């Protein structure tokens, strides 16, 4: 955005220091959207000294901060900054350990209603392909949030979808399919055995994954079974429109 472009042109650290202050005061519905836009700005950091300065500023702001949402936002900003430090390689191990610690700290704070899913969605969108330790923590935390969610709930279904995404990104299609298949079955059962509109996007993701893995017969079986159990005529119609 504008901050990214201006920092690229001026290299003025004050613009980056303002990110820590900008985290404060958001609702849980706002902070994750804000943080999802930060990575592009951090990509413009090219020196370890800048990373260290920004981490120091985050610590200064944290010392004056009390609410769980603000503190978690600072933890996640620190995660992203230290991840950038690890990418610069000079002190990769130290920055990686600090990033893992920040991520673990963020998990331990009190949650507001609906926040675990918002947090998990933001976290799952980050690629940790170059940092296996962070990738492992990413999956562990999203899996823990899924386990803690109410069985049969829509939030739990979406958390399973995020686990599917993470496994798929790391070339573990069997685990991805098994998780999403079980989640669709659980949600359908909670709806009295009916295939509802809320299930459909996840069901289609499952079918796409099965097809991508060459499991065409199983994909056909999933679709046919849900057509039989469609909650309403419009649901049955939408399922019939899905071409295999």
C-alpha cells in the first residue's frame, strides 16, 4: 500500500515504527485484516538492524498495552517481523526462535467470541515454507483450536478447512482429505444428516481435492450421497449443477 511504497522510497524507519502503534485499538474483527496487509511492508526490510529496531519498538508498545486483542496483535506483528529477520539469514536461528516464541505467546491469551477462527484464518494464510518450525506451530495451533471448538459447529468446520489448506500446501494430500472428509461428515450429522448450504463450499473443496488426487470414484460417491441428503430442493439443485 501507500506505507510500503513510501518506505521503499525513503527508508524512513519512523514509518515502520508506526506499525506497532497502529496495532493498538482494533477490534478482533479488524486486527487480523490489518495484520494480513503488513507482510508486503515488511518485505521491504533488508537489514537485520531494522528488524531489531522494530522488535524493540514492539516491546515498548507492549509495555503500555493491556487488552488481550492488542497484546495478541503485537505478538503476531512480532512473529511477522522476526520471520522477516530469519529470511535475511544473518542471525536466522535467533530470529526463528523469537518468531516461534511470539506465535506461542499469542495462543495463550484470552479469546473473545469468534476470535479463534479469525486468528486461525489469518495464521493459515501465511506460508512458512522456508521455516519448518513455524509451519509445525501453525498446524499445531490451528489443530488445537479445532479440537476446542464445539463439535458440529460451523466454526469447527471452517477450522478443519484451514487444517486441510495447511496440509495441502505442504504436500500432504491424504491427511488433508481425511480431515476435511471427517469434518463434513460431522457437520452433516449435526444438521440431522442433511447437506446444507453452509456445508456446500467445504464439500466442493473436498470433491476438488479427491479429484486432484485421482480419486474420481470416491469424489462421485461423495457428491451422489449429498444429493440424496440435500436439506432443501435448492440445495439439491446446486449439488446437481456440480460437474465431475
